[in-house]
């Protein structure tokens, strides 16, 4: 056997290659929870990425995606974009409704298709209202950040606004009871911005997330109008509750509430479903808070200090 035919790390023997192939196949087949085949209804991650991209184009046309010139071209572009979104979204919603990871959740094909149609129509009808909310979010970011020179800079450069674009659209799908797809969308935003907002979180008008890296907003969080969050803020749960069956409880309130006009500065942690931060309050950086505070308070650390103040 000459040197070229000898097995090496970069040129394994045929028997080694066959063994490794068999080992990998066995590891996959023996653990069915870790793989899916084309026969398994499931949303396509790449298509969901495409949906998120197009929703960004739709939120602020011309700032991302195709550039258009003139009102007539803009009208054609938006019409084509809506048609494309309807096709992509209905297919992914149908797959999501048919998805059946544990043998008890998925709908039959006809029901999944019907639910996808209703969900897609509802979503498309809500787009003007969502765009209105996002315009308010952009204005709030400009008003709240002196480093922003103009509104265009906010739309092009603010990670908090980028995360809110995805959140407001994914939240609408969450409200419609769409499985899986809203969470896939939120994780795309998380990867891009460092801001982790569960699509179930309720977010009021004029939201501003400054810098944003490390912000976590849990599923049952409620945030009022005119609130501001800074980097590293966590709105989370106090504990993981376990049911009588020994499994983690799901689908119950476990995250805090921020009333209107609350500001939470960098690296503050606010936990618990019973924790309500009163209207107009300020939570300073680094605070760890698991109790409610009245309106118009200033919460300081490292030891918890709550001071009432006049507006």
C-alpha cells in the first residue's frame, strides 16, 4: 500500500468512514426527539427568518429591503410584499398548527389549514395598527436618547427598536394562539440584538429600550405606556414552580408588572408576578427587587431603599 492510500486523519479508511457513518445514524435513530423528517409537520426556520426580514421592510419601508422611487412604485412594492408575506406566513402557520411533538397537540391537516387562514387574515389586518405602535416607539427612542441625531438614525441603528419590531408582530401571532412561530421570531431578534423578549409579554405604547444588550423580558410580563429599560435589565420569575406531578408548571403568571412611565436603569433585576412597580417610578441600576413599590418612587441599592418623590 503506497503512502497515498494509507488511512490518515484527513483520509480515513473506508471501514472507518462506514463505522462513523453507522455510529452517527444510530445516535440519531435511537433518539427520535432530536430529529425530524420531511414527513413531520414543522415550521421551516429559514422561511421564518425570511418572514422576519420582510416584516422589517414593512415596518419602515425603504430603511431596509428594496428601495423604491415614487408613490406608485411604493404602492406596488407594498402590495407585492403583502402577497409574499401572506403566502409565507400561511404555510408556516399551517405547519405550526399541525406540529405534534408529543402526540397530543397537533391538528389534522384540514383544521390546521383553516386555522392558518384565519390567523394569517387576522395578522394582515392588524399591520396598520402595529406600524402605528412602532412609529411611536421610534419617536420615544429619539426623545429618550440624546446620542440619536435624528429619527432616521433611530430606525437604522437602535437595537431596542429592532427588537420591538419583531416583538410587536410576534405578539400578535401569540395572541392568535399560533404555536412555535412567535417564539422562533423572538429568538431571531434575540440573536441579532441581545434583547430577549418573550412574545407573550404585553408591552404598552412608546416603549424605549436603550442599548439593550442583556435585557430579558419574561412571558407574562406587563409593561405600561411610556416605559424605559436599559441594558442588562431582567423582568423575570422568582422561582420555578413544580406541580403535583413533579413537572414544572407552565402557563401561569410569574413575571412583574411595570405601570406607566417607569424607568429601569442598567442591570436592575425585578422578579415575581406579585411585584408591581408603580406609575412614574425609577428603579436605579443594580437593584434586585422582589417587592412592589408605590407610584412615584425612586428605588436605590445596593441595600433596598424606596423614596417617595414629587413629580
